[in-house]
C-alpha cells in the first residue's frame, strides 16, 4: 500500500482501521475539509479504497479515478469536479497531456504519495497529524463519485449517497446465500479496480460475511499469482476479464494446482469467453466448481446473476449456441422488462428490445451532466442501453449493446461461437455497419490468421466481411478489459456509422 509507511503485507482489521485514521489525519493536514472534493488517481492498490474511506471519514467527497486512464481522459474529469486536493503518485503526476499541461494544474493542491514532484505536498510530510473528529452525513448527502468505463468517450461521473451505496447496493452483497456467497472458511482472492464502486460494495460483504482470509491482488502476472495461490489456496476468485486472460496460461499448466481448491470463480464487468471459463473450471479439483457471472451496471449495482457448471461449460460446443444468458433479476431487489426501442411499450417474452431495470439501488445522477442522466432515466426505470430477450421463465438473454445491434442477430453470440472455435489466444470483435455485413476484427497472438481455421470458426454463421487481423496486444481495451469498439471503428472503418442510435451508451 502506498499510504502505509510500515509497508505491511499482512493486515488484520485493526491495522486497516489504523491506516484509515492516519490517512484521514494526513488529508486534514493537507487542507481537506468537509464538503471538499478529493480526486484519487493512483496505482491500482487496495489503499485506493482506504483513501476513499479516509476522505469520507472527515466529510470530504472522494472522486475515484482509475490510474489506467490517460491524462487526456483524466483532465476533463478534474475540470468537471474542481478538486480541492489531487492524490496521486510521481509516475502519473509527471505524465503530460497532449497539450503539455500537468494534471496538478487542475486541483487547488496536489498530494504526492511517493514525493519528488515539485509544487506538491509529500504524503510523508503530513502523516502523523491528529485524527480529526469523524463527520457523519445524511443518507441523501453526496458521498462519493466513481466513473463509468468510457468505452464510447469521456467517462461519466456517477453520484452515490449513503442510502444508495450502503443501504441498497451493499445490502444485497451482504446476504448470506451459500454456496453463491463466501463463508467463514473461504479464502477469497480478489482482483479489482479498487476505485470502482464494485470494490466498495465488495468490502462491505467482506466485513459482514467474514471469510477466513482475503488475498488482495493488484497483479495478474502468473509468476506472481502462482506462488501466492499455491501458498494460500483460494476457494473463491473474483477477477476481471483481463485478469482471467492473463492467468489462463497458469490455469492450463496448473503447476502445483494453483486453482485446484477453487469452488467458485466470479466474473464481473464483462462477459468472459467460453474457452476461458472452461479452462478455469477444468483446472479446479473441487467436486462441483461453478462460474458465477453477474449482470449489472455502475449506476444500478447488480441486476442479475447466472451460474455456469463445469458440465455446461464443457458441453456448450456440442449444443446449439444461443445468446448469452445473464440470469434472472434478484427477487425483491430488481425488476427487468424489455420494451420497444421506439415506443417504450413492453414487449412479449421472446421478442428482443431495450432492457429496462427498476431498482432502489439506482444512483442519484451524473455529476454536472443532468442531461445525460435524464436521457437514461425513464421514470423509476433505468435504460441499460442493452438489447435483450426475456424467456418464459423470466431469465434475461443479452444480444448486444443498442448502439451495435442489428435486428435479427446477435454479435455477442457470434463472437462467442467464433472464439470458441479459434485456437487459444484469439479474440474477436464484430463491428456492425449500416450498409453491409459486420466487420470482424480478429486479435491473434502473432497478428496472423489461418484461413482454414477462420472458415471453420464462422461456418453456419450469417455473412461476415473479410476479417481485419491485428496482434492481440493491439486490441484496444479499457482498464477492466472491455474492448473499445469505437476505437476499432475509428481506426479501421474510418468512423463508419453503427446501426443503433447510441442514445443510451
């Protein structure tokens, strides 16, 4: 942790609480007062969450920004929030925007956690101050800002209150529902963007459900993960798509059985490809391992969940593929309905349309962008921007994002099929266009694609354009591993129009 001068690697709750109190004192000494906004933009370590807790403790409003975002993306967000204090580290503070400006120029003061940056306050110089009296806030007060993924442009800043974040989103996380939640005997390994709202709801579940041990991971390098997992034997692993992709080689080799004790893998933020799900479930030696996949958005929290068994994952290739099932809405918490994108009239089961959600956990707005919020808020319902189908049993199947949807098909489903039949290490993004078949962008380990393998992978699918082949590392992604389809469209299709309206992205 960058805020711990003792450099502790093993902490109990008392040590974590002490770290938060010390950091609250340091923020107060740096001039932060109740109501001030603190922008946290640093390396993705667990202490991002503790910095937020320290800010909330003294009545400030943390603005959580991923350290993976480029300065040109961070700058407009800082301009929007006008922070009293920017908390960062030397590497990020020394990066310049395309216009040569430094990020520190967009905050009243800058706190550098590892020192060495001119005109900034060194964190070590403000540590040791008295812990100020905690400042409580009302349930409907603004508590924190986090940002959306930004797959279609500059991210939005989401506003959370204690009632929404603690009273609703976290309440669902804290239910004891074995075996889909963890218990007191579990060792939980967590890979997260620790600035994301998911990390805040997750920490409430840790404090409530009390697993035996938590492995706080900020690296997905197999050379780091392997020894850690062989020593501590996780039983539950939650990670991003990009983390699972990086660890896939370790799961295939399974040297020393790094994943042998895992009873549940948890995927969030984006759907994982079937070959990867299959690899991890087969690496477990548990008698009944499952893959739990959640459906939700930062604005609403969890909206649905499905569990994939090892049997289902291994059988999928031989069964008739279908749209990605994301499960049923949480009973008593969430309602989902599918409506006509033009009239917003409800559609019968089996007919594709826009997915709307109604949940008490819906956040309160986009910071200083009320017009973007009103575009997606439909009374008490929330427009997810997804196209989906409800089954007769109430389950939801996702077809596409509205902006990329072509009536009569599902690019997400076709991508699943293609990747399942290509050799390991490949990924694909289908880019629909208005006046022709979708254009596949194929990422391969060496930037090459075998024509025979491609023909086998697309056999039986609707017509596709000739594939554009790139190196796997050149596939543009967000910090959580989502493919930046708009970046691909600009780069390879000259910004060709997509078939949807894009109003609700």
